């Protein structure tokens, strides 16, 4: 059938469709069955129709979802139940996180990320935007990445502070225990540390800050990069807020992979902030940490030590560490976890150390759905407090 005949047939089909309220595909299928046209001729008509629709697209009043480059949408929610041994604490269900994460590429050299938590959180009583206030929804990540070279990436915006393995390498959705370690929560802009009454404005910032970061990898072998490096200049005042002093904070992290599966590294942080004890006075905030992790088949082990200083002449020194082991009892399905987690919020205070023994189990229904069960046996170096916690958490992701 010639092009003129195809166009004529197409016009006839449109007329028939309008009269009988049938779709063009319905009519084409009927004509094929009757032997009026061949399958190839029907395909040609469909192609001509698709081209016409594309040409008319700019005049349409509604548009499908589109972007300037490829992008992906992720998300997950976590429903939690907690039961407490401590008298006065009420067992309850809650929605812990509900996040939407958009990532995309503008070109081979430019990418971006935007992540929001619709649950939000309440920060420590500091001077940052989240200090003592409940913010919901909460902007977590908002940054652009420029990649001029294979070993150089430049990130600008709001992102994870490059300090600590657990803060940097382990997203909330991938934690093997329901909760993070005490020392990471206290010293890496997570839940804050109010026990020593010197909480800085970072409070609960989900481990993030605003600034610019340079990172990359060196020395590629057949199965891995040997060296990862991270260097960042940050406000130091936390997320979703401007700086509260003229100083900028410096954060860095270095990771080395000497053999397959093994990662060892260290982090350093040096900055200035205003603490709740004196919200108008600039005081030093210094951190350093060491880390190691090893994965082999169904076994994953990790350990980390972090120490921090706050203040100028009179300093608060706090430190802690954790060691964690996880093993797949049933590969990719059932995983057992044990974590030793200890933290001292103030080294000059007697019997201030808290130690948690966390016994956990994770069951993965699919790669997108899992349930976690943790029992945290909590001990104190001073007066013992009956404050154990049982937690179960269901996570659904897409």
C-alpha cells in the first residue's frame, strides 16, 4: 500500500472511531482480520499517527513528567514499635521516617540530589534552626555535583558531613541495627548530647551541614579503588540554616582498602560553634575518629572510635566506640546482629559511661522490604537504671 493509501486509510479510521467510539487500534485489528490491510500496513499507520501526536505535543495543555536529563525517584518509610523497661515510658507505634529521594544527571559531568523527610525531627536545644524546634517536613539533602575528572568530584549544597563510617557510608535505610551508635549520635550531628549540658547547635541535624566538598578515589585495581578521600568546608551550624559565626568548619575523611573487603580509615573535624551554655559565645569543636570494616561472604564486621572536645579554656571531652558483627543465617533472608556500643559523655565525671549490648535480627522479605527486631540491654557504670528497650521496625522502600 502506498503512502497516499495509508493516509487515506488513517483518515477513514479516525472517522470510524469518532462515529463508533472505538479506538484506532480496535479498527486496525478488525481490518487486519478481514484481510483489508496487512499487519505491516497497520504498523505503518500506527507509526504515522505517533509522529503526528509528537508534532502536536507542544500545543497540549497537559504534559507528562519530564526532566532535562535521566533521573530516579527513591523512597522509603519506617513504621516502628518500642517497648520500654523504664517505668513511666509508654510503649507505642510511630512512623519514624518517610522519605522521598530524587537523584538525576544533567550531563556526564553534572548530577544532583534532593531528599526530604516528611516526618521531620526535633533538635537539641541549640542555636540552629532545628535547635529545640520541630521541623516537618525536613529537607535533608539538596546539592549539586560537578565531576570534571575521574578522581575529582565537587559537591555544593547540603550533604552528609564527611566524618565517621557510620555517618557517611550507612544510610538510615541500610542500618543493621534500628538505632545508630551512641557516639555517632552524640558527636556527628545526629541526636546531640545533652547529658553534659553543653549541647552545640548541631543538635539533631541527621549528620548533615551546608557547604562545599571535594572528594574522589585513587589507584584503581581490577576489583576496587584503593584510596577514598573527602575534604569539606562547612557552616558548622547545621541544616536548613545560615552560619551563626564568621568561622567555617573543616571536615575530612580518608579510607584505604588494602585488600578486598577490608576498609580502614580516619576522620578529623575542626570548627567553631555556639553552645547552649552560652549562645552568644564562639567556642571550639574538635573531633577525630578511627574506623575499620570487613565483609566476607555472609559476614560483616565493623568498629569505630570517636573522640570530641568542646569549649575554649574549659573543655568537655567525650568519647566512645562500637563494635558490630552481622551474619546471614539464611543468605539474603535472615541476618543475626550483635553490637557492643559504649559512650562516655564527660571524661571528668565519675561513672558517666553508658554501654549498650544490642541483640538484633533482620528478615528481608525482598530487597525492598525488611523487618528488624532489636533488644538493647543497657548498663551504666554508676547507679544501674532499668532502661532496656525492645524495638521492632518495618521498612518498605521503592
